């Protein structure tokens, strides 16, 4: 009796009977274990979505700083040398994006989890992509700009969007092949938010002119066109002015843009900004401008945000942009602890663009794999018009899903009306021929019609 009571009321028995089994968070195909071999309860499971759509599961220590996750993903998994251009982004409870701070614990920054979800993104857009030293870095910028255009963050006029889409196809598919890259096939890709048939036809015409370019050359041409767009690399934040109207502040390499709706109404260059501070929900901005007589005059601007956390987040982003693009080196944080301190202790924890372009060592070319972009359902209106010439030569390496011949041994049978049987005396001798033509099995080439149906092509 005593053994039974001890087994029922003991700590081990209560834990086994009352504590439900907690399912482990699902892991993706790529899993990166903790660097020191930590397992069990001391592990923090994170999920990182890369720019090419790859889902990576990363284990870190429970009290790990953000720098440990940065090293695991950016430095070791992606093998990026110019790592300071990038960051790991997460969402708060109000769906406001934040950047993971390297100097703070992961668990204290992200409140939604586990698993804690991050998105690998470009944090600082280089004003001159030719300054990027490695092809791998330019490829990540290329993926980020494709995403910005598709989501509408980087609007482009029709002709510019067509040219950029053509470079994107050249990078992924190679040279244009009229028998494979038909309008029906190109309709699988998505380049702009409101994509039309006319846009896809114009993309094919521009795609023909990109022949001979390697993926790296096509991506560099893509970056050199996208960098001239007005909204290139703009980090937008919603604010309110003194008049109560809604405005947007855009952080750029050159300064701070001010928008009223979609119209740009001002630009404050970084050298002209003498003060950038915040107090509670207010962001304070002091700008120096020259009057008509050449004398400097100070103008004070006050913007309000919804909460003090949002205001501090905007201030931190502005300080990071100013330090990255304007300073030669960041100010190091003091190690000593002060009993009384005024203001924020925040200091940018990345190298500046000046340091990256001059202190990054060269290495041999890095081999990496370009993953195919996401495909969508094909446009049905292009199905009937997508008929290749009938005299197209058939090859052994031809993809069967790309072409349905209309004549020849591989063409589908035509259900034509049979002529009436002849009434001549030699009809009995021809009867086996008529019977054989009716019972003749389908040709071997057409026996793969199920493959055509699997790829969505009607026969």
C-alpha cells in the first residue's frame, strides 16, 4: 500500500501523469544544430526563411545573443563575407517589422514563439551595386529587389518593369529558346503585382535581346537599373505631423524622405540634420538650411507615433542608416556600467559601408546554387495560341511537357470519319485490313498522353 501511494503522489509520478506531452515544433528540410552540441531544454528553436524561399531550422542556446544566430545563418550557412548589408527581421504582436539586435538575447526581443520566426532580408541597400565585391552578395540583392517589385514596395513604370523581368528570365533560364519559352510557359512566372498578358508578351520580346548574358551579368544589369528608382532601398515608417495629418518618413542612404500619401514633399540630407532625438512618442528633427543670403537657419520638425516603442524603433533605424552610410567607423559602446545615465545606450553593431568596401579581404570565387523561383498556374488564354510549327524536328532530349505536335508519329490521333467499305469482289481480302485498322493499338509515342495531362496540357 505504501509503495502504491508513493508511486501516485511522488514528483516523478505527478509529472508523468499530469504534464501533457508537448509536441516539438516542426523542422524544415535544412537543420543546423547548436554549435556547442546543446540539446533538450537548453535549446532555442528558430526558423529562418531565406530570400530564395528556403526554410532553415536553427538551434541556438536558450540564452544566446542575436549574434550567435547571425553567425549560424549568415556567416556559416550562407557563407557571406559582406554580411553587414543584411539582417534578420521578425514581427511583433502588432505586425511591425523589427531587426534582431546582435547585442541582446533572442528570447528577450522576440515575443512570438517558439519556434521563433525570422526572415533574412537586405537591411542596407548599397547605393552603388558595382561596389559589391562578391557575386553571392549581388545575387542576394537581386533576390531582394525581385521581392520588392513583386510586393509593390519598389514601384516601376511599365517599360522598366519589362526590362527587369527580361533580365530575371535570362538569369534563371539562360538564352531564349522560341520552342520552349513560349507565352504559355512564361506565364508561370510573376514579376509585378498586376501582371497582364500584354506585359508577358513584352517581356518575351525583351528577353530575346538578352542572349549571351551569364546569370551574373544579367543580375548586375538588373541591379544597375533598379538602383535608379526613386523608392530603391527606402525604409518607410508611418508618422503624424503637428497638423494631425498622416505622413511617411523614408530612410535612404542620402537622407530622410518625407511623403504625404504617395507624393514626396521633402528630403533632409544627412549632413544637414544636426539633431535626431526622441522623447516618449515624439521624434525630434533639427535641419539646417541656407537662406537666400547664404546664412544658415535651423528648422525644427516634430513627428508623433502611436507608441513610445514605435518611436524608439524609428529613431534606432535612423541612427543605423546614418552611421552605416555616413561614418567611417561606428562609435564603440563603453564597457563600464554607469549608475546614472541619460539617453539611450544604443550603438550600431555593424561595420559601416566605408569599412566594408576597404577592409573586406578577397577570396576565391564561391560556388553556390541558384534556386528556381516560385511558379504559378499557367495562363489559360495562352493555351490555344501556344502551337509550335508542325515541321519542328523531334529530338531525344526534348521535354515532352513543352510541346504537343500536330502531325507525325507522336501526334494525337485524329478522329476523322471513315470512308464506306468498297463493294468490289476483293472485299474479303481487304476485310482483315479494315479490321486491323480498327483494332490497331495506339502508337508508343502517344502512350504518354497521361504525362501531358499531368503537366496540364490538353490533347
